[in-house]
C-alpha cells in the first residue's frame, strides 16, 4: 500500500547543532503515528521540514509518493497536508464561529469576492455549523475565542485543522499544558477523527500517546531510537529508560 507520508534520510543542522540525523519514517494511509521523545529531540523540527517551513540539510519528503521536498508550504497544504502548532494560531478576538468560517472559507475552492461577507455564502455557514455541532462546540459559537477555556481552544484548533479537509494531519503536542480532564477531551476528539485522515501526533504524555497510536516512533537526540506497536513500546527497555528514567526524565 502507498504511504501517505515518507521521510527518507532526513538530516538537519542548525549552525553546528545536528537537530535531525538520518531519520527514516513513514505513515501508511489512514495510520495514526505518534512521535514521542524528550524536549529537544527534534520533533517540531521534523514537522517544520515536513510542512516546508524549514528546508532540510539532507533527505526527502514524499506525500502520497510525490516528492514534495522542494515545494512551498502552501503547495503542500493544497496537496492535503495540514498541521497544528505547539502555540495557538486562533484569532482571539473573533468569535468561535468566525474562526471556523475563516478556516472553512480558506479550504473552499470557490472564489470569493472581497466585498461580500463570508456569511453571504450559506454553504460555508452550514459547513461551519456542522463542524461545531459534530465536535461539541456549537454552544460556544458566539463566544469570543479568548473566553474559551484553554482545553476548548485546543479543540477549536483541531476543528480548524479538520475544516481544511486534510489527508495528512500533523498535530504538535495538542494536549500540552492541559488538565487531565481537558487532555481526555482532546484525546477523545482525536480518536474520533475520520479514519481516512492520516495523523502524525507529537505527544509528550506516554499514556495518551499509547492510547491513540497505531504505531509509535521514539525520537531521541535527532535519531529514531525505537519504533513499533504499543505493546512493543511498553516492553522496550530503551523507551523505559527515556521515560521512566534513571536520572531526570
Ligand atoms: N530555529 C532554530 N535555531 C536553532 N536551533 C534550533 C531551532 N529550532 C530548534 N532548534 C534546536 O534543535 C533541537 C531540536 O528542537 P525541536 O525540534 O524544537 O525539539 P522538540 O520539538 O523535540 O522539543 C533543539 O536542540 C533546539 O534547541
Ligand atoms: Mg517541540
């Protein structure tokens, strides 16, 4: 079967620092791949290279077998690559509905004239309402985004990412800084994502990671240290060493 995403021989230097070194990784179509690893392991750099924000020192990125290593980020997005960031990208002073409308509008292929408001396009409004319904934020529609709880803001970011109808979605620590209850809501939401969306998820919480993953990749000091199924990861002494740690972890 064709891989949704393949990373081949990827290396990257920041000045003298080798942030990634010979990384090979793939995700099958529809797979949920969770990337774990301590701070500084190179996880976000990997996402920045996959999405095209950073040009790698060496290696290739393939999206559905197409070599996209030299494509601009927006072209990769057009091919179905979506992402969320470790820091929020919401418009805080707009309503929840307006944030979703902007995302839906951006994803719509039709052309829009600048002098007509987005609400003049009923199909966009309907799609935004359906997304908010489906993901449980409909009763927050009119609220200003910065009045949402932190967990709800994370959920909204995921809704915005889904609004673009991605085929491959990269999520960078969507549960970072959340309470256990908020983490559970976000994890439940990710588990309910359409199964035809390939998901790569960076997750620092090993329990959340293992609960969501079809397969886990462990990055450590810019290299793939281990990869496998949940069971294999639970038994792997190298993974235990990083996470249960003899010294600081
Ligand atoms: N823009 C940058 N310039 C210089 N060094 C960077 C830059 N971005 C990341 N790094 C370094 O690269 C390494 C990997 O960082 P990062 O990919 O953010 O790790 P992670 O997301 O796994 O915590 C770290 O040592 C970090 O300090
Ligand atoms: Mg990071």
